[in-house]
């Protein structure tokens, strides 16, 4: 892990050069439509250095284009771009973009200013030719995802369906799909056996085992090329190739030796994949299948015996992979075993139909078109069935801390072990972290949570299991940060009720998630929202379990929009005070000073993210905060916070904190005690956070 860290950091830009403008040539390895008219391009920089060609660090760039299509895989483009290190927001219980980029070997991100030239002009790879062909046939996004691994046309609603039904693995090409190709190759070989015997002069003992294995490996290699050499498929192909070589050389190994060989090859050939969920799910699934085959024995030859064996295997995989799935994704579909019993056999039958139609396309187009239509229609029926089955079924969610979850998983494994003297003592000790995670809150303490939402603001005041949300962060065409980051964090912190939602003003970086409030229940979040408030003005007051909320600005009845008319909210328990002034600037600050509505605060959320047009000297002197928090994005284009603003607070001895450096920040308040501070990046010392 240390070697990987240093290896990854050697690809980074020097800190003094972040961000920077550059001209780069990229070999495109993956494309996706990120938002409307925005392409997300992942590629290998063509610098001419041998080290880059061998190790292949990647860039991920965003390009807003009027074209309906993105550059295809295999194209080379020369662009003017603005680069910065890979980064992402950091909140408890929420997905980590930084870790995902690390697993993909993405070392630089940014956006494309202009494309200077693109070459070649036509599709060159098997994958891209197939994508172009299938796109022209107007097939569904499901068909493109299953046949060639192109998930560009799957919508956010489609992904939510796959998550709720537990069938995302069916449309993310992996070793399962490669195994289906190998399985059909073996079925076809049974038809070749009589022909081989006939050519052998009627001799009964004709072994075609090795030729069949080699043919299967060749077909699987073609399928991997069709799938654009996606990492899970390539991992399975390498394992299959090792098996074929060992069978050809007549070398026998134990299952455990083969397992360790598989893990070693994956770590050596794809070292950064150890940071991805697919690595552990793949290794875990293969290990569990081998163990189940040894434990349960071979299935009976009749149809009923095979069906019961498959049902037991599916339930076995579901039970033992659920902890891994919950650890990585915080959610698991309860109906997944039942749906997969229907979906996996259906995909087993449908996949060869689609692949055969692609094979026939150059030779007999009408027949290929008919098969493609049958494949697409049958897949549509299957997805309708899955949608119906998963529509009202609840999701299993868990936001235990990772150590608690790992301890619970180890307890489950110990239960399955043979009896030994201290077995139940070990199980009891391993269950303690999980049980302690569900203890109730201390009612004497209350908290300020400052979420990391990039260039934007989202705050939560909580006591016990209740809270008040102030602003929601930004929203994009694909999804808001309220759904993507804040909702999982609230689940992680066991906040079950939001008493109020206050919106300081209606700029996107503060109120972008307001439109998604009603969707929270649709994504499995059980938080109850009562009396949402977005008309925050002077005179508004309410309490949350002894915590007083009062708005001191703008004037009651105000209908003017803009930064200077942001709602300024004071939160106090009589001993500690927090001031959240939104995006007010100097004019509004002076109005508050003239009317004597401000007082000293322990914690100040810096006005307007620390812009040079805010935090005037008189305002800073009046508030005199112990801590000032800047809610801003790393390397933001406005260079917030301004240097002179930071200097004013430092001159008073205030502690300066930035969400771009600390990630999520939590202040803990209790009677008669100094507030305790927890910064997520410092508390969770992962090197890739920095």
C-alpha cells in the first residue's frame, strides 16, 4: 500500500502548479455523458515518455459540447485544458469520489477549454464499431450495457432500479458474463464431439478437452475486446487463461493455491484495483462459489436437483456477500436473491442471442436485425418484471462505521467455523462494536455539522435524533448533493427527524437540493421532514430541544433576492452561539451593525464563503469568533477565501477552518465545556484524502 501511494503521488502535479492550464494529447479509454451536453472523458496522456506508456496514469476531463455524441474510445484528441489534482467532497457515510478516482488510476482532473484536433476520424476498435452499429439500430440502453458494456444511455432512474433490485452486476460486465460465454462454448463443443469422432475413423476415445478450452479462451478474448477490456472482464480472462495453460501442461493445483494465485495476479497486474469494490466482490464471489461447491457437493443430474442447488448457491452468495456490499455501498436489496433466480437464467439465454446477432451482422443483416429485435424486446420484458418485483420491496440499509462492520462480519465467519473452546466468547467480543454503534445519543450535547459540499453551504444543527438543516448545497442535472452526500451522512449519524429546513437564499450552491426534498423517501431514507421553511426573515424564531434559532436579517416582508438579502441565522443554547450569515456582503453587514443586531459568536460560518466583498473589519471585530469556517471548494475559480479576509480573522486569533481542507467538520457543544471539534480528513487518516 505504501508503494502504491508513492507511485500514485509521483504522477501528481506539483502543489504550486495547481490548477494550471496545459495542452495535452489524450488517448480516450472511456467516455460517458455526465450531464446534458457534457462529456466525461477518461484517457491516457500521450507525453512520449516510456514511463507513462507503461504505467498509464489517466486524466478525467469534462467537456461541454453542443455535439450529441462524445469522442469515441480509441480516438486521440489534443486539447487545451485546466488541470487540478483528483478531488472530491468528504462526508461520513457518503460515497468517496477521491477513492473511486484512485481505483481508476486517475491522477488529474479538470475541464476542456477547447479541442484543437481529433484523430482518427472513424471508429477503430471492435468495441467502438459495435457501439456505433448498435446505436444506429436504436436499441435500448439495457441492450448496449449488456452486449458491449456501454452504460452511457442508462438514466439515473435506471441505476436506482438496479440498486433497489440488486441487479447492477447484470449490466456491469464482469467475470459472470465471461463465464457465460465460456459456458456456451462448452455447450457447443458437445455438438462438435460426434463430428470429431467421425473424422477420427470411428474411434470412441477422442479427447477434445484441450482444443475446447483453447477455443473458449479465444472466444472469451474476443468478448473482452467487445467489452472494451473492462477491468472485471480482463481479471476473469486472465484467470481463465491461467487455467487453460495449466490444463494444457497437465499441472494440477489445489483450489486454495489457485485462489492465492488469482489474488496475486490481480494485485500485481492491477494494483490500484484493491481500492475498488469490484475487486473484493469478485474475489469474494469466486471464493464462496468454490467453498459452496466443496461443501454442498455436485448437484444431482435431474432438473429439480440442479434448480435446488442453484437456489442454495444464490442464497449462500447473498448472505455472505451482503456484509461486503453494505460496507461499500451502505445498501443491499432484500429481494435480490429472488430476482436473480429469475434474471440470471434469463440473461444466460439472452446474451448468446445478442452476441450471435452481432456476429451475423456482416454476413446476413436481415437475420441479425431480427435477432437483435428479439433480444431487445425480451430484455425490455425482463426489466419490466424486475421493476414490478422491486417496486414496493424495502432496502436493507446500514451505516455502521467500517470497524464495526468488519467486526460483525468476522463474527459471522466465526459462527461458521467448527466448535472450539472460546468460540462464543470471540463472537460476543466481535459483536460489541456493532452493538455500541446503535446506542442512543447523549441528550446533554448538541452538534453543528458543516457538510463538505464543495463550493456551497449545507449545515445541520442536531440534538439526539432530531435536527434542523440550513441550506442544502448545490444541484446538478444528474443529482443534487442533498441526495448524493447529505442524505447518506444523515443516515450515518442516525438523524431520523428534520424539524425544519432553512434556506438562506435561493442561489444554487445553497438551495440546489430543495427540489429533491420529496425524493428522499424514494431512495430509502426514512427521515421525517416537518414544516419546511424557506421564508427565513427577521423575527422568525423557534427552538429545538432547548436550542434557540432566530433570524436577524433580512427585514420582515422582504421580497428582494440576492446575496445581501440572505437570511442571517443565530443559533444559541444560552452559553454557546453560532452565526450563519449566508452570502451577505458588506452592505448587509453594515445594516446589521447599524441596527445593533449582532453579538459575539463562538463559531462563525464566514459570509459569502470568504469573498473579498464580505467580512468587513467592523463586522469581524463585532463577532470576534473563536472559530471561523469557510465553506468553499478546493481550487475554486474565485480563490475563496480571499487572503485579506483570512488575515482579518487571524489578527483576532480566530481558528480558521476550511471544508476544502478538513472535509466534513463537527462541533460538539455541552454545558460548561469548550466545544470539541472533529475534522473528518484528520480523523480518518487516508493518504488519498490529501
